[in-house]
């Protein structure tokens, strides 16, 4: 069982992904903004973080990944987005990128890698 954080500003999508991971037996939390995600990550650690790039605020999914790296935390971070190019995430600590639309079952395969 993994501890997973899903970061997605569209609540229905966040809960859809979170429900899929919970059904597989994982402990899951959701954050609906980059700011909220950083607050949660300051208090606890995660094995995996699935994040969108555009989070509806000033902080992007890449910003969250970079902030976690700077703080010494090292969860496996997966970017799930429709709006990013390889140039933007190159050099970050993103483990994998999925283009939307993507099914939660597809994302769950990453947990087995």
C-alpha cells in the first residue's frame, strides 16, 4: 500500500483518480491547488504524487515538484496534464508524464513500476 497525494484543481477529476487508488488499497489525499498541496506536504510524506500542471493558481504542478525537491522530500511525482511540453518539465524531478485525457487505471499502472 502506498501513500498518494492527488493534486488537481478540477474536484471531480481529483476524486475520480483518488477513488480508483483507494479501491486498489492505497491511502489517498487530495489537494485542489498547488498552495494546498504544499501545505499538506509540509505536514506529511507521500510515496507518490499525481499532479496536474495547471492548478488554477499561481503555483503549477512543476512548482510543487521543485519545491518538494528543494525541501529534501523525494516522492515519485507523475504529471497528468493536457497543457505541457517536454521543454517545461525537462530537468524537474517528474518521474513520468501522462497526457489528458487518461483513465485512472492507466495511472495506477505506474504504482507497479
